């Protein structure tokens, strides 16, 4: 099972992107779960969504004990104010815009993929661009 956690701020389209990833994986024949974290609703509050993708039935139901293979950060200021890497699997991957691997600090074994190049042709299709990055990582095919 592949687990993806998307971090953003309330008001950003991270939940819609999670649904778009889930729908794409469903179209490809995978089993999918998409959960939004529930938190205080205030503008720009940090929050997240979780996507699980597998070829088998997914029985896990928690968003609090997620060990993601991939962490997608939509707001880079979240690296400084929260632990967006919490629970990431060894050899996990972080995807983010506008920063480089140095943002991870001394975290060893974690891969970093800069998303900037995926937004050159169509910057407004955030979900589609992230799906393209996930296809390149062979998460969804």
C-alpha cells in the first residue's frame, strides 16, 4: 500500500488534490481511500489530507497513525511551523514547490523531488501536475 499525505493550509486546494489523486488511481483500477484531517476551521490553519492506494482491500481507517511513503507540501512555510515529515517511511519522498532538498535539514534517507518543473506548461492545473509527478515516481500508473 502507498500512503500519501498532503500538507496545506485551510483554504488551499489540498483536499481537492487528494480527491483528484484518488479518482485517478480508481480509474487505473486501484483501491483507494481519501481522508481529510479535521481541525479548527480558521483561515490559513495548517491541515492535511491522506490518500491510500493499493491493489488489495484497504482496512486501515486512521489518519492519526499515518506512515506516508510520500509527503506533498503545498505551503513551504509549513516546514518551519509543523512536523510535516512526521512518520514518513525510511526512503520516503517529499514533494514541494519553490524549495530544494536543503529544506529537509539533516534528515537522512529521505528523497526530495522539486515540483517546479511540473508547473511550467500548465501552472493552474495543480492536481494534474502533482499526478504527473506521482506517475514519474510510479505511485500511480
